[in-house]
C-alpha cells in the first residue's frame, strides 16, 4: 500500500517509476534496466531491505538507494548508511523530505556526469610544461602516478 502511495507522489512530481513487490524482483529489474534510484522498504518478506541493499551494492556499487521504513530507529538508520544507503526515509514523515533527497541525488548524479565528461576530455592532455629539468622529472612522476589510485602529496 505504501509502495503505491510513494509511486503516486513520485509520478505527481514528474518522476518515472517502476515497482517491484520483492527484493528478488527488484534485483531482476536492476539486471535488465538502469535506474537512477532504488527506494526499498526495510521490512519485506523473504529479503529485508538491508539484505537487498547489500546485494545491490555488491552488483551495482554506484546505485543510489534510499531505505524507507515505518520502524525509524537511529540504529537502523546508521546501519543502512554504513551499508551504503544514500539516506533513510521514515514513513509518515513529510514526503518533501524524500523529494529533497531525490533532488540531491539528481544534482550529485549530474555533477558526477559532468566531472566524468571533463576528465574524459582531458584524459590524454597534460596541462603543465616546464623547461626546468628537475620540474620535468616531477611532471614525469606525476603522469605515471596519475594512472594509479595512490594518494600523493606534492610539496
């Protein structure tokens, strides 16, 4: 019943929605289509929302998930966030809170897309040059380190 209410709220705010009646069905849908966001109830038969969150993050680490529940405890919220949920929404609270979180996800997704596009466009270009041999050696090291995930402190 609450799934239907959330769907109506989202559609009335011009979001496209798709629903699943179980965690297993949600995982199947995620395997077939891309979604910007998953809203999952915490308490579900067969697979809890936290178990679904774990499975989603294992298979789709970048997928945004908001846990929705009528059982709002600090422990549940902290657990959901530690497992990778973007946020935690308590049923009965103002739906505008949920809509604000969805807007945040959209803005962050847009920024990530723009950032990735900028990085891709500059991937083959290196913007620093020098005639100084010592600085050229530093630039050579920087170029080789740029392809790693290492943290580097330049002094």
